[in-house]
């Protein structure tokens, strides 16, 4: 190992979270993809990640909370750079910062050339010297332990905050892929709308996400908890603080329409897969990855509607960062992925 080869680092730069995985250590950091800046001068950064997110919905007047990564792509290079630099220093320590490591960052499947250039610029500006970009689905597949080098097709669906990627892979390459610019965040928005419409209560996005994670379920279960949870918010008519009762069944109802859309999108993408590959996929099943895969009952619902066996890795939200790190640590694998166009040295 040379002076600079201190180890592989994998970063999943998502629109909801930045996840960092280190060789021999695993996932060491996941923080929300937010930057808090001064309203009049967005170069003046006050906080990033978790510290910034805590201000969501309670941002002081002279501050603004920004998401530098949107729809899976870099929307603001300077802010993404600052976020990458600060969070990687937090994960690695200042002495071992990005310049000393081999870095692999995941890149959205649907990234346009402009989006890719923005990511490349941010990666360099954050201090990385030996870096590569890898397609998110490939990184997630490697992280989930899918044997993508084999000459048969594998189907992976990665549900992030703002994107869902349906990808068929074979022999270290992508055979067919589709990126939808909608993800688990759409479920939070559906909860906000439902509670406003049906309960006349206004709640924030953070509360909606908590409800999704704590009470959300994709399967209508007759024994579904009828237990009521007191939910605080603002009355939609008077604007005054108010409390209403919510059940898991309410949240299930709120989630149904966006979940149906998701299933339709996956079904649509699946129906466009070449028949030979579809034949491979039937016995293998569908691999589900990303933070959105953790929704209670989702794999059952997808299995039932798509008539496929659904496989979910133990920590699906870690798959992409873990895979990027495994690729960073494995030069031969990186070379094979570069040959199939799934990895770009930058
Ligand atoms: N237990 C859970 N149940 C349901 N949803 C969850 C759970 N845990 C996390 N999520 C959702 O997963 C999403 C984040 O997933 P992930 O970290 O994979 O996204 P991302 O990679 O940042 O986004 P993208 O890939 O779209 O850029 C959030 O919307 C979050 O609410
Ligand atoms: Mg992601």
C-alpha cells in the first residue's frame, strides 16, 4: 500500500441521506442531506446533516434550510461539496480525510451528463484525489450480495427518498434500467395530504415521516391496530393548535394511492424486460433495496401483486454505501465495472 492507500471509502450521496461506509469498519455515518445557511448568503454555512435537519420546520427567519442533492442528483455543487467535506471529516477524522483514501461515490442511474459533471466537481472540490462514480443500482447490488457477475439476470428495485430505480443486471453490467423521480418521500407527502383532508389537521413533513416509520404498513390487515395515537398539529380551518386521534389504519389508507403508483411503475418496468431475462428473474425473484424498502409490509404487498419472490437484505438502507465501499476496496471489481460502463474514474 502506498502512502495514500489508507483504505476504501464508499459514499451514498442520496437526496434524503448521506451514508458513509469505511473498509473494515462498515457503515459509520448516516446523516440527512441538508445544509443550513444564511438566507442572504448561502455560502455562509451554519450546520450540515443532522444538526441542520433539526431546524426543519423551525428555521430562524435569517436562515434557510437547503437540500443540495435533489431527485438523486447534485442540485448545488458548492453546498454538496461543503456537505461532503464536513460529513466525511466527521466519519474519517480530519487526518484521514478524503484525499488519503480511495473513494467511490454512488451516482443515480438516470444522471444526465450535466448532473454527472456536477457530482464529479463536488467530489474533487471535497478533496478526493482517487475517486470513481458508480451507478447506484450496481453499488446496491454489490452491497446486497447479489452475484451480478453471473451470466443470468437479476432484478433490483432501490427505493430512496426521491428516486426509485428498477434495474436488471447481468455479468457486471446493466441490461435494462428505469429511474423514477419519486420515492419514499412521496409517502410522507401523501400522509400530510390525507391528514389535512380527512382529519382537518396540518402536520409537518417530519411528523409525517415519523408516522410512516412508526405506524405505516403496506398491507391491509383486518387485525391492524385500531389503537389511537394522539397527533398534534394545527387545525386546518382555525389555524390553532389541535390534537386528533390517528390509527395505523388511517396511515395505511393514506399510503395506498402512492403505493399503487409505485407498484404500477415497477410492473411497467418489469413488463418491458426482454423475455429471456424475465425468465431468469422469475426463479431468482426481486431484490428490494434502499431506505424505502423498510416500510412494514411492503415486500409482502409487492410479492402478492407482482407474483415474485421478494428478497430484502438485512439493512437495505446501507446497501449502496456498503457496495460502493466494497468496490473502492476491490480494484479488480472496479475494473470490471468500468469495462461495462457502470463505473467512471474521475
Ligand atoms: N423504517 C422505515 N420505514 C419506511 N420508510 C423508511 C424507513 N426508514 C427509512 N425510510 C425512508 O427511506 C427514505 C430514505 O432512504 P435512502 O436513505 O435510501 O434515500 P436516499 O438514498 O437518500 O435517496 P435517493 O436515493 O432517492 O437519492 C426516507 O424517505 C425514509 O423516510
Ligand atoms: Mg439512494
